[in-house]
C-alpha cells in the first residue's frame, strides 16, 4: 500500500492499541484509532489509505483500500470515488502545509486538480541549500507553473542552465512563456554585463558615470573590448541575442539591442558566425530588433530584403522567410504578401517558418493574389476557389486574431 522505506517507524504499541480498539469498539472505532495514530506520526501515505479504509467500512464492503473500485457493488462506486477525492485533497493539503510540494503533487495530479499546487508554487521560496529539482520538475516539465520553474533554474543555476532549458524546449507553441523566459535571460545577461563593465572600469581607476548605458560606456571607453577582451561568456551572449529576436518592442528589446551593440564591438574572432540572413551576427540581430521596436525600419527592412535577394539568386529561401516574418512584425502586410509571392511561390508552405503566399493572401482576403499563387503552382482547385471567393459570393475569410 505504501513504500515501507518512506514510512515513519510506528510506535510498537500502536498495533496492540488497534487490536484493542477493534475488540472494544468494532471496525469503525479501530479505523478512527488508526487515522489518529497516522496523523500524529505524519505518515501521510498510509493516512490516505486509512481514510479510504474508513469509507469502505462505512459502506460495508471489503476493507482493503487497494482493491479495484470496480469490484465494489455498483451502488457504492459514486460515494467511494468521492471518498478518494476527499482523501486525496485532505492528504495533499497536509503535505502542502508542510511545504512538501512533490509529495502533495502526487495526490493533486491523481485528482487532475493542479490549482492548489500552482498556488503553493507561486509562494515557494527555496532555502539556499534546498534541492529545487523536484519542484522544477513539477513547475516546468509538468507545466504546473512553468514561469516559476524557469525562475528557479535561472536564479539558482544561472544563465548557462537557463539557456540550455530554453534551447531544449519547444516554446513556440506558447509565445507568452517563450517571451517571458527570453526576457528574463536578456535582463539577467544585461545586468551581468553592465556590472562587469563597471567593475572593469573601477579596477582601472576610472569609475563609470552613474546611469551610463552599455553603449555609452563603450563609446567613452573603447579600450574595454581591445585586445580580444570580453566580459561575459561569448556563447551566452550569442545565444541570448539570437533568442531575443522573438521579443516584441519594449524594455527587454532595448536591453537586447545593447547586448548586440556590445557584441559587434568584440574582436572579430569573438563575434562568431551564422547563416544568412544573420551572417553578420550582431549587426544583423541589432537591425532586426530595431525594426521590431519601430526604429530605423526602412533601413532594416532594406538590409533583410537585400539578403533575401542574394540568397534567392543562389536558390535558397530561408533569408526570404525571415524577411517575410520581419515585414509582418513591422505591420507591412501588403509588402509581406508581395515578398512571399516573389520568393516563396514555389515552396511547400508546410515547411516554411513564415506564412506562405497563399496563407497571407487568405489573411488579407486578396483572392486575386490567391488565384495567382494557385495558378503558378498548377493548382486548378485553388485557382477556381480563389476566383469564386473573389467574386463575392461567399463572406470573406476572417483574419486571424
């Protein structure tokens, strides 16, 4: 019923008391005696089963609480299932009150009731020597409160472990969580870099001006990055800047720009390399972030169009897909459709990282464009569907929210 290795050592006299209680008061009295003893001993696993035994005794069925519920008479199924829920909530709450989230989760997960554990996670503050991994498992891997799980990883184990966590998870299906994690990474690395730059200057006897930003420090002290000097792990810098491309306009976007401005001043051997359209790494990341933030938009879009043209001439379309996504994020819907028609008309839209021309045409209710795309693909069905939709016979397709 319960793992003997996890059971508190019972009072040897407890068994005699149970026998005496049964003899003097019957099964109900004996079960109540057992429940009281287990509660006093804080043997929560056994307490759960004792509570089930109590209900079985009340129902007049076999007292063994691990027997299949289906073996019970049909008229007892509903009250016994309710007893399981009540016992699970009771024991789970006792464990939460003790701060034992992993064991409490065993019961609330069984009941498919994560909310009490979620509320406890929100309040959870580990001691310095606490093992956080069982709690991270619940919060992050099992999705009870993933933002808290990420906070625990970043705050306890640092940027490297947090980058690995984000990089090893598919967060694109949960943009809110993705942006939260990336935003926290940007803030953490930005604070680390700023602190180390200030420390470097203080060690040189030239303290940084109060409130100076990273670009201002670099402008005032270009020697900070001379002779292949660097102040944060360059692989961390590259990873966080790349992840920051998901961020919307806002404070974290601005911090990510500052990280890119630091990266582009590093010695060439420390900047790393990448594939188009991010072959100029930090310069390209910076231009992308600026467009998203509404800064230097035309110049940034021109930069990525040029890269898309160059790669398209060589038979590659990844840079074009990035360009289409960037046009959409800049709210250049018609330009995005035009770019998709030009670069991606021959591509299987299921394999793209951006909406394809047919999808964009549908979003904009541009059925003439939709028919053109279908014709270029020898898709007679799609061609006629576009013509019929464009004739106004049917209501327009709703735009995605």
